[in-house]
């Protein structure tokens, strides 16, 4: 089922240059999609059109067939859960518990069900025990997780994440990637995220829209989009580090140039095939 569709969408900020130009995009239920682009590409602008925070200057955005217009905002905002790039734009309650329960209250969730949803959401983002703290006194990464918990608690059909791993430490980012995958797999939540972090895209996305200067310059499966190295490099991005290493090894004739691995897992499988030595099965990483 088509969840979010943009057709010929442009957006111009007051008195500014067009931030989005003639965008066509379609996201189906259950997908994990990345919108990848450098600073200023238009990623945050695009996301704000999905739930009506901004209104397209021209073209049409629909969510489950509903045009993103005032009369549909209520329904659309129960379908889409948006986590902003800057958590300070999202957090306004005086405790973390109030913050995470705020949306649930609006949905008239009460009592035990409310307690359970808040506890679950804080738990999955790794903030158990933070309920009575002030969100405004937390670190940037902790704030980001509170913002995420407040959206997750409502179990939206689509999770729209603007730079979900920016400002998180490596372990925090890695935990979130695992969490998002399991949310997609186990709860069937559709996932759309904006990033300029090329290394997380192959870990989390199945499909990519490459955005630059307000235009979609490429789209398709992750391997397909990264295969066009020139397009990636032309817009101030790079290949994932593993792919860059593989590219150099291919240049040295160590491996074949086709099918560059994009993740450590893919590189490992490729090297295992080449290696004359038997390798440990995956998951056994003990030092030897
Ligand atoms: N409120 C605003 N008023 C005027 N111009 C804006 C506003 N917000 C963004 N822009 C401009 O619109 C363009 C797209 O910005 P946007 O924030 O959507 O990019 P982005 O891809 O999210 O970038 P980043 O990776 O830095 O978050 C930029 O040129 C930016 O300067
Ligand atoms: Mg942005």
C-alpha cells in the first residue's frame, strides 16, 4: 500500500530560492527508505511537507491517499510520527515522563496502558529511569532519544526521522539502528530517514532517494544508487568507508571491481570467499 506520495512538489521559503523542485516520491507500507543528501539539500523541508508543517508551493503530497491539507492534519498526524532534526524543536514539557505521555494523552490513552507505553518507549531508547528528569537539562543525544521515545510511544504507522543518528555517540547510534530495524520487522512500522551519513544508509535502508539542491538526482535500491560513485561524489558525499577501501583494493587488483561491499558484513563475506583459510562462522569474534 502506498503510504506517502509526492507528485511534482516544489517549495519556496518566503522571499528565498526554491528549496524543493519538482519532487516525485512514493513510499510504501513496510519500507525502509533513506533520503540522502548534503547540507541544504532540502531533506528537512521535504519531511515537513509530509505532515503539513509546511505546505507545498506547488504539486501534491498525499498520506494514504489523503491530501496533506488542514482538514486531514488530525488523521495524518496519527499516521506519521515525525522526529525532528533538532530535539529542542520538539521538547516542551517539564519532565521526560510528561514529554513521552503527551501524545498518548491526546490519543486518550490512560492508566495502565499509558504507563506501559511510556515505560516501553523509554526502555527501547535506553532511558529507563529518566522519567522525572527535565528534558531541557539532558545532553543532546539524550534529548534526541526522548524526542524519539515520545513518538515511538504512539506507535505511528510511519516513522519519519530527520538525522536520527546525528549527535549520538557510536554505541548510541548503533543501538538505534538495531532498534529501528526491529521496529520495522516486528511492528511493521515504515521508516523514512534523512541523513548525510553515508555509512548508516546501507545498514538501515532498502531504498534511497538522493537529494541535492532541492532535486532528486537519483533513486533506487541502495547498491544501485551507490554504484554511481560519480553522482555521489559530485554532491559532496562519499562512498561508505568500507566501499572506499574495497574500491582501492579493486584498483590494486586484490578484488574484482564489481559489486562493491557497502557494509562490514558484506565485505567480510566477500573476503571469506577469497581467503584460502577457513573462517569462523559469523558472530564469533573472539580475539585469536
Ligand atoms: N526557514 C527557512 N527560511 C528560509 N530558507 C530556509 C529555511 N529553512 C531552510 N531554508 C533553506 O532551504 C534549503 C534546504 O534546507 P533544509 O533545511 O531542508 O536542508 P537539509 O537537507 O535538511 O540540510 P541539513 O543536512 O543541513 O539539515 C537551504 O538552502 C536552506 O538555507
Ligand atoms: Mg535538515
